[in-house]
C-alpha cells in the first residue's frame, strides 16, 4: 500500500501518450523492468541517462510503497555481435569480457548515485526461457523456421506498431530492415539464428544457435516479473523496433495483461522512455570527438555533479550535455551541500514532502530541485532551528546526490573557489589567463611599479573582475584573490 497522505503518482505512458495516475497491479509488489547494457565496453553518458532516470523512479516507488515492495529488474545483455567482435579483437574469452565490463558498468553507475536494482538477470542464464517462448510463438502461429533461423511473423499480429505509433511504411524505413530470402515479410524479425564457427551457441530444436536481441527481454521479464507487470522503461531510441518487438513476442506467446483499457494488448501497464542526449548541441559520436565515457568523466567531475546535470533536464526532454551545465550543476550542488551539511543522515531529518510531491508528477525534477533550493535557503537562515538543515541532508542523500557515509559539508574555501570558477565561466573569461595576470601584477608590485599594477587592476575591474589584496597571516607575503562581480 502507498503510504498515508502520499501524493498521487502520475506517469507519462508512451503506450497511451498521456499522463495517467499510476495504479500498481499489486501494491505489495510493484514491478519495473528497464533495458540494461550490452556489456562490451565502458558505458557512455547516453547509456547512463536511463539508469539515472529510472533510479529516481525506483527510489520514489520505494518511498511511496515501501522498500521491500518494489522489484526492479535491469538486464545485462552478455551475448551480442559487438561482444563477440570485441572479445575476438582483444583475444579474451567472452565470459571474461562480459563479467569485467559488467563490473565496470556497475561501479560507474554506483558512482553516479544509482542504487543496484533488485535483480540483474543476464541473457545467457535465460536461454532455456527464450527457447520455450519461441516454441510457444511457433505453436501459436506467430513464428516460423527458415534456413536455421526462427522469425516472428509480423503480419500475424495486426496490433503490431501500436506502441511505436507508426505506419507500416514508417516502420520499414525506421527499422532499416534486413533483406533476407528466408523472410516471409520484410518486417519479420529474428528470434533465433544459427551460430557461426567460433561463436557462442546453444542447442535448440532448430540447431545450434543463439537468440536474437529482442527475445531476451521478453523472456527475462517473464521469468522475474511475470506475464504482466507495472512499468517497462528505457531510452526513446528503443521504442522501435526493440520495445515494439517485445510487445509482439510477449503478447503472442503468453497473452500478457488482460485488463488494459481500450483493448490495448500489452505485457506492461506503463511504458516510460527518456529523451535523446547530445553533446554541446551535436549528436554524440566518436567521429566528432565528443563521445563521452562515464569512467573518464568521473575523473574530472564528482559523481553527484554528473547525476545532477542529467536530472536538471526533465527525463522526457532531449538533454544537451555541455561543460557549462556541468559547472552549473556543480555550483548548485555546492550551494546545497555548503558549510551547512553534516555527516550522514541526521536522525531527525526527513525527505522533503515538496520534493516527493514534485517527483510524483511524472518525475518533475525541475520542481523538485526548486524545492531543494528553498530548503537550502531555510537551512542557511539564522532563524531556522536546524530542522531544515537536517531535512536537507536527508533529502540529498535520498536523491542520490550525497553519500550517507561521507561528510557532505563543503569547506567554505572550496565553496569560494568553486564560485570563482563558476562565475568566471558564466562571464566568459579565462580563469588561467586571469591567474597569470594577477601573478604578473604581484611581480610588478614587488618591483614597486605601482602605476602599471594599478593599470592592470583597473583593466580587470572594467571586465567585472574585482581584486582583493591581503597579507598571508603566516608569511606576511602579499596575496591577491579575485572574483567576478555581475
């Protein structure tokens, strides 16, 4: 059951194209499945966005229904052409590659503040379930064998394309369908294919082979969440063909849900998809040199900064990843954590009801962070008895933006240094050049060239950069600090 006085959770359902009140099939076991990584290399930020988004939803569901009443499954695809090619190139076993890469993925996502899912099924552990589902599809007249392949017969299911909301011509164009002589229809897709020499394979009624991509998630979600469950999520790029094919397979194999409105045939009540991601206004690609790997970004930015940067844009909107936005996320986080933080979650602290209410409106993170801003302002107030500071700490930990085991007070010196960096960036000035100019001015003062030193000070002031001269309390040497004044 949802907790007393909890806000009504509404979610945008891709399948119906509207926001709807969420009503779990079983409030004692709210079930969610999210498509996970294909483990052959480090995750990029596009891989990370759905993990972060659905981590927020997972936290919210646990808050509303109870931590022990939510089952979150996120799969690992550990058999795929890219995996086979990478293992062959690196001269390592496929099992070694996938286990190593999966561990790297889990560590990177944990650094982004993501909780581990309840279940993390691997495709290769569910081959038997995939074969059984394919056999059911053949028996039901929705799949056929051809030249060692088994294919789903798309025309056999008239509802195909409803999730994607596409016409047949649009689907053919969008799918870039493979032309193959053994297909009855261009849209038919592979459920099982022969394994080539040197590739991993499993014995099946159709010979030694391996599964197609789409059947994996249908079999794994059925194994762990049942024929019908609450929420299925992933990136918007998966709506078609992957998620549309999942719906076709699951419904035609076992019937799926039997209570959905408008006669919709499906195996998940709610479909949720996060928007595309680009970098500095361009599509992310290796050829453009803007292919951002999470593991590398974590060497430059703290995990909570990267997490906040992803969440400052609503999950359904396209996200433009920029250096400036990372700096803004870092500034905002420092303002929240600032000298008012404390170690761990205070016993008297509670998660902000305003934050929960905002997130209950289809994960409205913008409103949620405005509520955090207000809470941080109250925590800074001299009239506040300390409750707001405790609630702020608890809320930031709950949001995955602070570690419950670490001191999340940022020193005032660090905060001032951060502010300097942010303000310089916002003003469009080069920090290293300013530092060089300040050091040059100090050298001029040491030479008693007061006129030139004053000229530099005035020139910087005209740019909005204010210098402050002082003495080091230990050495007595002159030191100069600066900040951007807007």
